[in-house]
C-alpha cells in the first residue's frame, strides 16, 4: 500500500508541475509585432510609437546626449528610417554620433527591418540588430503618463547599446475588455460549478444518494488533502521515503 501511495504522490506532483507550467505559458505577457514601432499585448492593448516618429527622413529624438558625457550622442526614430551625417547612418532607426573636436563619426545601431519586441516585466523591449557590424541595441519602453516621449541613452558597456524611452504611449488605459487570464479563470469556475450541480443532481436523483455522498466522486475528493500532503512530503524529502513517511 505504501508503494501505491508513493506512486500516486509522484503522479500528483507531476500533474501539479504540468498545470503550473501550462498556466505560466498561457498567462505570460507577450507583445506581438504589428509594425516596426507597434505591438499588441495578449490582453489586446496596442503600443504604437507613431506619435514620436517623424516621416521626413529625420529623427524624432535627435542628437540626445548620453548623461555624463560631452561627446556621445544618439538619434532615434521608431517607425521609419532616417539618414544623418556621413557614414553608416543611412536609413536607420538608431544612430550613434561620436564627436572629437571638429570630427563627427556616425555609427548605425540598427534599422527598422531588424526590429523585434519582447516583454521584460511591465517594460516593452524593442530590439535592433545592425546586420553589417553585428551591433545590437535595445530600447526599454516604459509607461510615463506625464510625457509623450523622453529618451535617455545608456550607451554600451560591452553588450547591446541600451536606451530608456518613457512615454504615455506605453500606458494601458482602463478598458472593459476582459484579459485572457480572466477568461480562463471564469471558464474554470464555470466548469467547476457545472460539475458540482450536475453531479449532485445525478447522485441524488439517479443513484439515490444522500448526505455527503451527493457530492460527485466524494471518496476521491475526501482523500485529496491527504494525497496532497503525501505529495508535498515526497517532494520535500526528494523521494527518500522512510518508515514514517510510508505510514502517512
């Protein structure tokens, strides 16, 4: 009998892990790319940077100085390419300008054709890859109700060039739309309610049960807390079950 309990505990533990992994995958926030400067989250919210992007081949954020420097500047235009100076900044999304006296050097940090989105908590990351040099860049887009758009370059310390973009365009507005997680929760509660109601009716009027036995599968659910306890102890003990554990 102890062997049966251990086997059941192992299966129960596996089921719990499978449910957690499945829910995590379903409920994980994503931002599906709609255009080089817009994406749609899993709850239906669309983040669109068009209002902070020029359409005349010039950058909306032009020659923004990196804090703490006097000669490192960056230009950014999310939706369409721009050209600045002489060098590799031709039809790009991001450009680095390095100033040394009268000499200015321009370096492409990626174009709209390489744009992709990912989520980092509540922050939307917009990634770029300059195919010629292999330079990587990422713009961290966060919600700020107080501004249309403020860019802060952080530069690079050996990894991707990083930028922070604070904008109200990334702020979710109150909406009556129901999120995916809410839909899943409502569906689950509805199924449980339907299961209980139909089960009780069947037990009472078809099987003529009474008392606690009108609850469908009463024997299974009454032993569930004990089996959960067995599964937890089995997990904590890493499968090393002793005499006392086998008796639980």
